[in-house]
């Protein structure tokens, strides 16, 4: 069987592609960045694609000779093009599969992508689901299945990272008063269901909610992740977080959650398990049972403890640069910078130009860091290195100043390198 996995660079796509390759199937990974995919999935055939731009004709040509396609592509977050990727892109993929006579299509949708879904994420997923179901309702020519998973957990997943980070905090935040309900399923069990549907002699031709065997509150899920990390959760004090503060934190880009993901959590993420078991014969395992098969390491604990600090470090570093630029432009006492500029041989217009150039450069670095521009922190390191070199040459006594105007640059250097390393993308 020759299978194309669309969105193979994502969390679910990576796990599915690795499993299919391990079972000896002819799996091909499709994604926007073929170079990144080749590093993530060595030995797997890679093809480039872009759901936001590719039309049905592109997909029909690309899918020629394939027996099945699994759409794992999904995006979430501020500014996400849900209509372009989840809806129009997926519809073009399904039309292309129909035109290429692909025998089986599996769509990874989302729990809540039904008539009750109100978020743009859910509505875009449902529109694509509806189109696939109408293409060949009884699966005579193209068998299909629409899987609507709940919260999917596993190593490398954003949800796992979020709840592990919450568990690792010295004070455990309580989301939504602790009563938000989720029914998580491990990615290994979701992949098992997809593999079963690919190999099944008859297509499902139905929508299927894919959930774990136990519903739990977000408090309970945090505790499960904490025990997986080896933490004593019973001794951790709990701090309720009001919804308005959660919304502010997500809007500020602090942490992996987004405003839409919070809305989805608040709405509930549960469904009956029986239809899934009846349709596939597969009983998903309890989350703790699956996690026990993948013991945590010291690196997992360290990253969970670091995760909440990464956005804090980014904001603090940006504040240093923004404050430096704004203070120099107008908040510093009159004449306080003139003496230093004179020591550099600058006066009058030249001094004013140098002051404004340096201040605007500081502000630009601060904004770049806030925007998570990949080179922002390193640009700050280079700029700071230039300042330090010049000041060391004209005013070396600043190294012995009790207020440490130059010595403090060493701490900023360490913070800058940490922000760059922890927020840099792969490659």
C-alpha cells in the first residue's frame, strides 16, 4: 500500500509516518518544508505541498499512483488561516484524491467539529468534513473516514508540553476553576486506529469521535502529567487562575496555549467511547498506562520547568532593549549622555544623529524579540558587543563602576543566548 501523509511534519503526522514506515508500507511525507521534513523523517520519501495554495489539479497529479491519503494538517493560533488550510486546502486535497482514483482517504478532524462547534477552527474543519462525506457517501469509489480526536497527548505534542509545564510549576495553576473536562487519547492509540482503518477491507465511511477511556478535569490531567515527570503532586499548592488572566496571557503570547484553544477547553472535550470501540474493535488505553511505557527523563522534567520561563525571559529581554532606547530618546536627564558622546568625539548634529540611531536600534531589537523574529536576540548580542567594545575603549573605568553598567552586559549576554536557543526553530 502506498500512502501519502499530508502534514507529516506536525505532531500527529510525524508519529503516523514513523509507524507506517516501520510497518513496511510505502509511505510518503508531504509538507510545506521538505528540507525540515527530511531531517525529521530520515529515510522517508518527501514531497512538497502547500494546502493554502495547491489546487485540486495539483493534488490529482501528486496523488497519481497512491492507494490512500491521510490528512493530518492542522493549524491553531492567532492569525491562522483556517479557511485557507482546513477548509479550501483540504477540499482541494479531497477533490484531487477523487480525481486520481485514490481508494481511501482519512481526514484527521477535531472533536467538536460538528453542529455545536462555534470557533473558526471547528467551523473550518467541519466544512471540509462535510465535503469529504458528500464526495462519495457510501464509499463505492473512494472509501473515507473522518476521525475527530479529543486532546491528543504524547511526546512532542503541544498539549502534553502545556500540562507538563503546569505540573512542574512550584504552584499549580488551576484552569477554569478546575472543572473543564477533557478525555485525552495518546497519540500511539490514535495512530493505531488510523493504521487499522487503512488496512481494513471495507472503508468506514463515517465520522468517528476518537477519545480516551476516561474523562477528567484539567486539574486531574495536570496531576497525571506531574506523576509522569516523577513529581509529588499532592504537596503542590493550587492557584486558581481567572479566565480574564488566562486570556491576557494567551493574547500576550506567553505559553503554548492560544485564545481559541482556551475556548475549546472551556467548551469541554469529551464524547462517548462506545461508538469508537464498536467501529474499530480498538479500546484506547488509559493515559497513565501509555505514559508508563514511555518513562520521562531528566530532560523532560528540565524542559517542563523551563517552558513557563521562556516567554518570561523573552519579555524581560525585550524590555531591557525597549527601555534603553526610550530612556535615551527622552526620559534620561538632560545632558546626561552629552559627556559620553563628547568622549567619543561627537558633538552637535553628529551627537544627535548617533543618539537617535542607537536608540532606534535598541527599540528595533526589542520589538524584534517581542515578535519572536528568529535573529532578534542575536542582533541584540551584536549590538551590545559593539556598545561594550566602544565603551571599553573610551571609558574602561566603567568596568569598575559599582553600578556595573558594563558588567551587567554579561548577564544580558547569557539571557540573550538562552532566549535564542530556547525559542529557535529546528535547523
